[in-house]
């Protein structure tokens, strides 16, 4: 074969290749698909870190359920004055220690929620008891006018979500020793218990994040001083230290002053765990490539901390704050139960438990201890949510 024939054949092959490339050869591979989601692997593995964390979190049903419960708790606390049928001062003196009333949805075939009225009588031991009266039905009225209140502490209103008709009591969780509705008191008490934990966590997050990141980033003398302070605080038992600091609050202080004092006390003690966790994380991050590149580029320490280290540890901060919320709520509850925290007329979950600590009343009227069950549900929901967030922070593990 001559050189001319070879050149002609090469030219024809090149032209054929261009035609095939332009038209497509029909043998292109289909993109690989994840069988669980039906999406292409390029879309799945090309997702951002936050998207991967969200995908792993929503697959954890327990964590999602805990998050929904926590959301309902905070919505209930936000609109507690509207949802609660009665205020903290409403008393039904003829219905002391009344048991919970069951709701019936249909009345003679039509939708009309109602509860049966209860008649009070005394047994041979002169103990009060209530007997169901099937002839007396109390219709439940929705969006009914009741005692005035201020929604969010600002908007005057008299509309409640539901109430009994003709001023008759509808107490879904019964009443206490003064005839006050337990359901309303638990809802209104959640405003204090849930927000005091939130404020305490925010303060402890601020202190713990700043000192923990500074301790891990600067090391040396700064690290030694911060770690010795942490060890000094953690050397004291938590409960006696809380009791000592809470006992120092003057009895003449207002409710608002006592509220913020307890929040500050809880945050001053609760920041040490977060600081220790972030110190270890920052010690591992300060020698990675992007931090060294920022230093070589002339970035200041503040720029590196706020633009690189804090975003890199943000997932751990969220997880630790979620797991710290139950501790804050239990701390406030414990202090109030011991009489060293919030005190009546302020109402919180701890105050409600402190008022129901009479063992005889608890044995005869167990519904007065309902706030303890509510606290248990709230703590479990926070723990499930925190465990799910902790697993989602590292989305590459199984």
C-alpha cells in the first residue's frame, strides 16, 4: 500500500470518527442510579455537606419524631394563653382534686364534643370522690370568650381555644388542691421551663464556644488558663453548687430578676462540657490545609476563627446544644422542686412538681403529678433529637 493510499484511508477514518461523534454512537452508558432514592449517583454524591446531613437525619424516624414533639412543645408554650382554657388564677372551688374528664366527640349522632359532669361525694373515710353524672353533659365550645390575657405579652384578647359551656369546668387533666386546671397550668408553666432552658443554653453556648475555640486555637498559656478554670468548675458537684448559688438570690427580688438570675447561674456552670468538646475539635482542625492556607495568605486570627473554625464546628455546636437543653430543664426543675429556684406565684414545671410532693395526695390523686410525665416526654424527645443530630453530623458513617 502506497503512502498516498494510507493518507487517504486515515483521512476517511478521521471523517467517519467526526460523524459518529457528532451523531452519537448509541453505546453511551446510562448514569448509575441509587436504588434507594431513584436518583443518579452523581446527584447523590455531589450533594453538599448540609444536604447529606439532612438526608441522614430524616431517615432517623426517632429523631424526626423527637423534633416534631419538641416543635409542638414550643408552639404550645408560644400560644399557651390562647390554647389554655383558663388562666393561672382560675379556681373551681367546688371541683377540688377533680379527676381528668374524658372527651366524647359525638352527641346523639352529631359531632359535638362534650364531657360528662361530675358530682362530688364523700366515702366512709370522709375522702372526697367524684361520680360521673350521665345525665349532665357539658358541651365544649371552641374559640369561646373567657378570662382576658395578653397574647405574647402584648396583644389583649379574651378568646380561648376551647371552654366549657355555661361556665362549667372542662379539665382534661383534672384539678389540683385549689381547684385549678392542671392542663392550663402545665401549658402556662412550659413558658418558663422551656425558655429558661433556651436562654441558659444560648448563654452557655456563647461562653463555651468562645473559650473552647480560643483554647484549642491558641494553646500555650491561654489553653492552660482556660483548662484550669474548667477543671475548677467541674470539681464541684453540680447540684450542691446550684443550691449554693441559688440560695444566694435575695427573696426580695422580683420574678423577672429571679428568672434571669437562675438562667445566668445555669449557663455559668453548663459551658464547660461544650468548651472541652470544641477544644478537641479545634486542635484537630488548626493544622488542616485550609487553615494553613489562610495563615499563609495573611488572614488574621479573628478571620480564621469566625470564617473557618466556627463554621467547621457548627454541627458539633448544634448537637451539643440540643443535648444540653434537657440538662438545663432538669436543673431548673430540681432547683424549683427543692424550693431554691422559682417560687409561687410563678408557675413552672418544677413549681408544679413541688406543689404536688404530698405523698398522700399523690397516692389518692395521681393526676397532680402529670407535670412529671410531661417533663419525661420532653427530655426523651430532646435526647432522641440530639442522638439523631449527632449521627447526622457525620453523614459518611453507616
